[in-house]
C-alpha cells in the first residue's frame, strides 16, 4: 500500500501542522510505503518571495525530520524536484470540467480571505490530483476539510480512464476523524492565514508569551470556567496525559484556579511534549548536509516512480 501526503511550506510549522498532518503521517510510516512531499509548487499561490520560499521549505524539512519522519521508512522530497508532476497536471487539466473546479470550496474560501484570484489558486485541485496520481497512490490521509479535493482527484482520474482507457488507479481517502481541530490563540482553527499560530519550535520565551496571550473570557478566579470551545483545554488535551488533562478539566469546572495558572500549565505541557524533538532538531542542524542528502535521495526515489507512471500516461494519451 502506497501512502501519499504533502504539506505546504507557507510559514514556520505550528501545532496545527504537527497534530493535523505531521504526527499522523509519521505514524503511517509503519503502515505502508509512504511518500511525503514539501508542496513548494502549491505554496507559490501565496508565497511569492524566492528567499522566503526556500527558507520555509528547508525549515519544514528540518522540523518534519526532527518530529520523527524517518527517511529509511518514508520517501521525503520537494514537490518541485519531480518536474513531471506539472506535465501530468496539464494533461489532467485537458479533461477536467470547469464546473468541477468552480464547485471547489478552497478557491472560494481563500479569495474571500483576500488571496489573489489567480489561475494557480483556481487550478490547485488539478495539481493536487497530479501529486496523488503520479505515484500510483493507494491511500491519501486528509482532514475532513480536504475530502473534496480527493473526490476531485478521483473524478479527474475517472475522466482520464474514460477518455484514454484504464490509466490510473483510484486512490482512497483516509479521513482523520480522530484529530480534532487544533485551536489557535483566538480559539479559531490554528492557521497561518489567521495569524493565531503557536510554532512547534519557538524559543522558550516566545512560546510562553504566545501561550499566555491566549484569548480567554473574564470569568473570576474563584468561579467555574466554561470548558466548551476552550482553546486552553483543546491544546492541553493534545500534549498532556489523560490524567493531567482530567485534572485541568476538573479545575475548570470547580473554579479556584485562574486562567493565568492554567496557561502556565499548558505552556509547560507543550514545552515538555516537544523536548525530545528539540534535541533531535539540534542534531539535524549540526549536520549541515543531512537535509540536502535526505531530500535528494527522496527525489530520486520519487522520480523513479513518477517516470514509470508518466511513460504509461504518455502512451495512453498519444505523446
């Protein structure tokens, strides 16, 4: 079983990235043949400064490896190091109905938030389909908000198969039902777009300042505090043991503990949770050639598969 997943280098990796994609991907290394890529071509729709994109891509590679991605178990590479993916995206676009793309909510959501309505943003699902299909992927882990894109991929693959004969297998989604939305500093979903992120490897003083700045209500110290939609509890549940989480929840319900003390407990939980990863990150940074070696070896393995698939596609379409 081949597993495929990608993540955009659109900024410094944060807790939402880790619990939403990185941690599940690392766990899936043991379940099959994993292909994980840094989606730098996708990131061009929002990051349009060359130095920033390169820095983001490298930082993401370092952080993913530090968090447990094992290049001996997973193929890890930059999307742009497999140029055939853009050729396949063009071929797929020739059979993709406009109406299919017009129904995609991602374009509407991002333009509503002020992103430029570029062709790249509109055609994003076609490139995503190419990412998936070019590696003969069997399983694609996605959050519920990305399920539509995988359905589009299956639709496009079906169009190719109908038009040119059986060319692609249809990938199956693995919906991460168990992963709750990671709350940001304001209680909304943690996202770089919202400016409410907590970075995985922020320096201790920066991390503490961010956690202490989490938005809360004005409930007095002595009073019980609402647990529903609490960003403090939502984040603590991700990093604490079940026993520690239950103790914090009890403090919310009983009262007598202020938000400041609860935030300090959350900060300590986050700092401790990533302690091993911070040590691994320091080792990776000390080996200046490690990241480049990993990405190049991963790209070579990815190109070996993509070349085989593209030979089949070109033959099918007449190129």
